[in-house]
C-alpha cells in the first residue's frame, strides 16, 4: 500500500507519533493529515500566495489538515516568468518555505499550459528549434531553482480536447506532439527526484479523452520518458457523480486501475464540487456523498496516491470568481467560510480511515444517506394568488409550480394573443451564460381535453440554428425544452415510459417539412405539434402535446399534478453557451436523466 513517494513523510510521522503516544486525546476526530500520513498518501489543497499571505487562520488550517500544498497559481508561467528575462519567484518561495517548515510535500502546478500563457509569447511564430529552446530554458530554470524541494511537478496541463485530439496549444503548433516528452525530459534533467505528472480535466472516467491520454502515456512509457503519474482534476458538479451518472465511480475505478497497471500513480488533483444557489444542509450532505464516492474509489486503489482539493476554505475557491461560475455563494470545498470542517471533510476522513480498516467517523447509514439523491421536499405551496382578476389561473410559484388553466384551446399559429390571460412562468436559473448575455425565457401552459399546450417566448439577440444535426445535437443550438412526468411518481430517478423530454429546436422557424424538429429523451413516444416564429426580440414557440398516447393518458382535473420542467439552450456562435433552468430542484442540468428534479404543473379549472 505504501509507495516510495511518501516514505519520508511517513517516517517523520511515525517518530512524532511515538513521541506523543499515550498523551493524545482520542475524543476528537483525527485530522485528515494524521490519517493520510499513516496511510502514506497525499491529502492536499491548492493555494495562491496572495490568499496565503493575507490569512494566518488559513495557513494554520492548511498545515494542520493537509500534508500536501499545491501551488494554485504562483508557478504558472505568466506569474513565475512574466517577461522573457524576468522570473518572479517571490510567491512560490513563500509557499515552498512554509511547506518545508510545516513538513508538507509540494505539488507544483504547472510548467506548460495554454492558459496563463505569458504575454511576451502570445501571437508569436516560433520555429520548432526556437520553441524547444524557450520551453527547455523555462523548465530548467524553474524546476532547477526548487530542485530537491518539490515532490511533484505537473509538467503538462490540459493538452487534449474532449474528442481525444491534441489541443492546438502554441507548444503543439510550434513543436508538434513531442513537446510533451521533451517537456518531461527537461523537467527530469533539472530535478531527477521530482515525480512528473500529466494533469487534465474530463479524464476522470473512461472516455474518449482519457483513452487518448492513456495511449499517450503508454507511448511515453515505451520511449522511457520519465512520466510517473496522471492527475485527474475532478472539478465536478452536484448531481454528476454516482452510479449511472456523468461520472460513474465504477468508471473512475476502472480508469485508475488501467493507469496503475501500466506503472503510473494517479492522484485526484483539483477536486471541488460545485452547486447552484445557496448551500443548504441537504446540499452539503449530498456534496459530501460526492466526495465520499470519489475518495473511496481513490483510497481503495493502491495506485491512487493522493486527493487534492482546489482550495482550502469555500470563500477562496476559484468558483467564487464571476469568470468561473455564476454562483457567488458556491461552497465547493471541505472547509467552510468560518474555517470549520464540513460534512465533505468527514466523508474524506471516513474514506481514508475505512481504507485502512480503522474506526470510521461515519456510520454505514450516514454514508448511504449522503450518497443517495436528497429527497426533495416539494415546497408547501403558498395560497394561490391571481394578481390580475382576468387571469385564468393563479400566478406560478417561481421554479416550483405552474398552474395550467383548463379548458383552454390554443391555435398554433405563431400569434400569442390567445395566451393573453394565461400567467407566464419565468426560467430564471442561469446555469451557463456568456458574459454579456441577456437571454430570457418566459413560458405558459394550458390544456383542453386533447392537448397540453405550451408556449415559450424567448428574448435573445441573434438566433443560432441549423448548424448541428437536430437528431443528436439539437440542444447545442437555440432551443427550448419542456419536460413532462405523467407517471404519477414525482420522485422517479430515471426515465421510463410516461416521462418525456421534449426539446424544440429554433430551427423549426424555417422548417418546411411536415415533421417538427424535436429531440430529447423519449420525445418520440408522443406526437408533438410545433409552430415557431421569429419575433422582434427573439422567437416564439407554440406546441401541443397530446394528452392521450401509448405512454400516458393525462386527464386535466382541478388540482391534478404532473411533473414539469422547462429549459432554454442558447448559442452565441456555434455551440451552446447558455443554459437556463426553471425548476429549482435541478441544480446540475440533470433533468435529461432524472425526473425527480422536475417541478410540478398543477391543473387549474379556469371557471373557478
Ligand atoms: C485556476 C485558479 O484556481 C484561478 O485562481 C486562476 O484565476 C485560473 O486558474 N484547471 C487548472 C487550474 O488546471 O490551473 C485552474 O486554476 C482551474 C482549472
């Protein structure tokens, strides 16, 4: 279980532990650091010198709970080597000195990356030889300065695209594929004892991108390139981790195993778990369940030698910056804004302890509870209110419930006047948006005895459609989505007959065929009619969903409820860069696979 990398840490700990043996109080949980040291794995957090300098409480917490310090920003090229002939070591030096004084390992990030690319090299055309010279000099200088002090270097960061092709970084353009082995060789020459890692995001599970990285590292190993590890970044969103989800722990295990079997170690290098909205206890519990599943997959494998979080306390997370997330309240880490351990920290601790068969800190049922999808308490709805006496149904409850008036018959003609007294719902949760976007969506629904009619009124500058195959990638361009769960079970965790995601492409505006352009899970189960037209501010969609089909019979009656959800997808140029969501229960864009995160549509007798 123990690997060479951590032998020195381990020795130091055995000595100090025996010096104190018998005097340590057992009442409190052990720290992450004590347990990770005993196991011989890295437990780390990333930090920038500017955050570090400003906060002594943070420094204390870092050294107490972690045995590894990752350089979050200071060692990136644009910071440490800002002009051709200036190196700026000040921040890195302070972090390295602190780590050494605190007997922590240093994980240095990163030598080559397309981001934080220095201004003086931007837009340059370098010959292959010149580029190799510039790259080697940087690596030799930076790695050389910290020779013997830095345990791990991320040599190359994020060199692949999602489809497994090489990212066209300047280094790739100037040098070609072998910039990667050349960089590893340069780093190894400068410090033969440093463990050299390749690091990337989106390679956590077995997929096209991780396949490409796997093939690349095998080529490097065959050529005796001194690569020793692969870093899986692990920036994940709440709801994306779990059996059958985007990141299935079984696939993560398989991935760790395959890299291990060719002789590499694997570390989780940048973990955080993002969520939308204000964090609640239910969110923190579910988030802890994500940390638990990832930590379990890591620590049960002899090949996974560490888990590093991308920050120490929530308030310093990079995801609090507007350029990296839309949620100023996001709290993705193990420690809260008051420096207190969160449930996520207990989860990681529990995983470490159990991997060594030591006394756990969470019971089996606590573990099961945080892994399980939180039970969404459907909000107690307020008394229905009509703000305007002419309304055919009460105001919708934002993100929670929509009252659909019946019987109302709508003509699909691209003219919204027959929706006049039907209340509008507003799709307010911005999961994804380009910085200057002002895209909005309002919707309405009503029914007669044949159809559930829906209407979407989208405000958007410039429509993008017709650039993707509708059948498979309709959601990459301008489109609206209406979801229906008519099974009667609003807690369903997966699609089954009676649930449908009806994605309606803006491409219907120009559709001359007789079949509407529709996509989405089980959308073929029902025959939806669509009319879409441009408006002065964007576009308008009207659709009719049949109430009787092979998969459902929906009979509107006062107070009858179906699961209901509304999304908007928007693109500014080609691919989707806007995602708006109506239901407050869908915090991770999961409605396509999980009907339990829908809101509800309540039928309302208009005569009432
Ligand atoms: C981020 C830092 O956390 C931010 O402070 C900085 O402004 C941008 O970079 N993947 C990586 C990291 O490999 O280097 C990034 O760090 C986060 C995503």
